[in-house]
């Protein structure tokens, strides 16, 4: 019997996040709404998981490292004084 892989750990956030970012309409990192936005993973907030996106400048932060928990935090989301 083959074990199924566990889903990747969600991106951690401590500060409030705009509804546009939670709904995948803006980059989770910088809030950009123009240009190409690519799937970046999920954020766990308010008791549920939200699929989020990132712009070209920030998508590399969220691309499949061996352990997603080692990815750098999104600017303003996992730091003091965020947006």
C-alpha cells in the first residue's frame, strides 16, 4: 500500500492580511494586482486554508523547497509592523 504525501505546510501569517490577498487576487507578499500571479500555496487563517498567489518578483520564495516551512516569510506577513 502506498502512503499519500501530506499536503504542504501552510504559509504562516501573524498580522492581518487583506481580503484581496486571501482570495488570490493580489500577491501574498507585496499586494501587486497587475501582471502574472502564480499559485504560491495556502495560508491558514481564521480557521481555514486560503489558496494564495505571488507575483513574478516573489514566486521563488514559495516554490517547492524540500521543506516549505524553511521558505522566508512573506514581507509584512510574518514580521512585526507588517501591512
